[in-house]
C-alpha cells in the first residue's frame, strides 16, 4: 500500500536584500504611514522569502489601529494599539486580535485566508498591499512587490550524456558554489528547476535535475542508477561557472532520502541539505513489474537494500466536509516495526561517509511519513561516528510542521491536503502557524548552512 502513496516534495526557499526606498519615511512626516523593512533597510521590493518587518508611524499615541493585508485571492488582518510615539511594529508587538497570535514579522503574510473560490494561486511575483484603519477609516496604504527570483538568471537546457536537466546560473560572473537540486516521488524536472532558480538567486550555480518521468528516463521511481547523479555532478565540476570543490545536493522527501545517499556515496558532494528525509531506503517500483516492490536505487547494477512496505496500510478518516482523508505515516511506522534488525541495518544509509556537513529538516506532524523518526536514524549514525562533531551536522524537527516545508511569507491557511486517487485526499500534516514558523526557520538555517559549507 505504501508504494502507491505519493511522497511530496517540500518547496524550498531563497532570499536576498531588497532595494532601499525613502517613500514610507517621507509619508510619515505628513501623517500615518506604513513602512516595510528587510534587515533594517526600508524597501518597496523584496525577495519573497525574506522576513519583512511592517511598521506603522504617525498615529495618535495609544490609538487603536487595524492593519489589513491582501494579495490576489487572500487577505489577513490584525488589530494593535499604537505606542506612546504613535507607532506599531508588527515584528515586536502581538496583535490584540486578528488572523494570527503573538508577535510575528511574518504574521500578516502567512495568516492570510482565501477570499476567492477557488483561491488564486500565488504567482512568482506577488504584490502585497497593507492598509491601516483607525475607527474604520483608512489612514494609510502601501504596497510591497515580492519577487521569487532575481533578475538576470541564465538558463541552459542540458541533455548531455543522457541527462535531463536545466543549468541555472546567477547574473554575476562565476565560478560560484553550486547545488544539484531534484524532486521526489512526483518525478519530472519541475521541482528541481524551481529550486535551482531560487538558489541561483542566492548566488549558486544550480543544476535542476530530473531522474524519472521525463523523455529518455525511467517512467517510475524504480531502479534509478546512482551513476546517473554521478554524471550530473561530473558535468557540473567541468563547468567554468561552478566551483568544482564546492558542490552540494538538495532534495526533499524521497529526494531527501536520495540526498543523504549521494552524500554518502559520491565524494564530489561537499554538503547535503535534506528536507523531510529518510535515513533508510524505501522501495520503488520494479521496472519489469510496476505493481511490485523493487529497489528505488541501484549502484554498480545492484539494487540498494530497502525496508519493505509489506501489507501495511494507511489510516483513513472522514473530515467535516465529508472527504476521505488518508494518513500514510502509520503505515510507515508499521513497516519499520515489522522489519528485522538485520534488514533495517542493511537499508540504513551510511551517512557518516559524507565528505561534508549534513543539514536535515524534518516535521513532527508529518502525515506522509514520520520524517523526524526517519531523519533521527541518520542523525544517530552521524553522532555515533563523530561526523556530527567534526562537521557540525544539524537536525531540526519542527513540532507543528507537516510534510511540506514551504516558502516563508506565503499563506499557510489552506488545508494541508492534496487529492490522491479517486475521492481520497492525502494529508500532509501541520498547522498554519507551525508550517509558517518552520518555513521561516528552515530558510534561515539553509542560508547560513550553505554559506558556511560551500563558500
């Protein structure tokens, strides 16, 4: 049953400083004004995942004010009391009421609820408008343009030596530290390419790679040769835009499982970022018999050992809307419990062989698979071998997060579900606040981790 349940990819993030502006400051001299700040600099534009501090100035001291934020298809609000200087700092003040609780720089953004049916999907470039009201009358308004990628990125399709990839490089000259990015069990190039664009915006030369469900590649996740990724890494090392000794890998879910395996088996990998990963290998489809289990990965023509799904099944419930909800994590836990110690040991990735640091980001409310438990298997090996002490490896398990650790600054109030086969909806897990706070922390950790590991 496990092998039919998709394991989604957690979307990844980017970030850079925005442009400066004096518009909000000028407005504040004449009355109430809304200001946006990124790392202490006032902006009118920012990269989407950057933490944006919203401040309101020029109000009557101690007045009640409501801030309303909106973007296509979504809106939020929060009420505050101005301080003695007539100011409100959203990052420092908890709202008196609104769509979120507690002081939170991201609160107005992640707590937006859908206003359209169906809600509009956020585009790559998003304009967020914030309005301030006192006694029901609008006193100030401002718009922030949020961009998902930097300008000037150079993209090159790669079809060399059987690879199916897109090479994305920054506008500035190289060589740059680099990332090999890829998706999970959804297949195709879409996820790897999106991640490559985001991290190229941060200054990395990125190869977004597909490894099944594209022309010339296997149709399913099964018997994928690790040598294919070795070719991709060698291709990157030969490029003048790449620092050959500063290449990392980044993947999520089954791609996180893969990232740990590549770190353990390929010396070209100098850093590993694994979202909601597994420290043990799970089955893929048998290429000759897709309905049967087989090794997901091969090395030297031999399938890697894996933990069998056996006869385990997910848990099904019915929600308030009458939808059938599938929770796959119990099935994975049952499969682990039914596995012999010898089989589990054989299927466990030798992560301690990695030639660089390892960062794992897992979710305590993951309803696709128990990513905290599965990542802990890998972390325990890193600690026992002394690798964690030598390389400052890190595992973060976010208690309120689900399987998708998304881009910070986007709404997280939509149901954490996706439609599976027929009328079944597959649960991802997590609460709106938990998902949002995990996305913010994960982004900042990845940015610092990669800067230290590859620069």
